[in-house]
C-alpha cells in the first residue's frame, strides 16, 4: 500500500505540472487533427489503407514540428525521481 500511495502522489504531481500539461494538450490536439480526411476513432480497413497510401505527407514539416515525446519522457523521469 505504501508503494501505491507513493506512486499516487507522483501521478498527482505529473498531472499538476503546467509544462507537462502544455505538452500533453499540444499532443492531444495534434492527434485530433485529421490527416488525409482521417481522424481519431476511425476503423482501419482496406479503403482507409488505400487513402493513406495515396496521401502525400510533408515529412520535413512533420519533423520540424516534432512530437515532444523525448521531452515528456525526461519530465516523467524527473517526476518519478522526485527532482521535478
């Protein structure tokens, strides 16, 4: 039970951190932006696969935006280690 309570406190700190919340909000917004007319909650099928294969993705633009996961991973580690 002690370990559970320790981790529960870490989760609360994680969710209360404004910088972490900002990253999560940005990632969620990106995840809800349709690509090739396809958004979240779409069932994968052959027609969808064909649509995505035909879509031209701007890889340079996607790379420039980044996904912030490395930064989020570092912040998560800092919360778990108690230095954030």
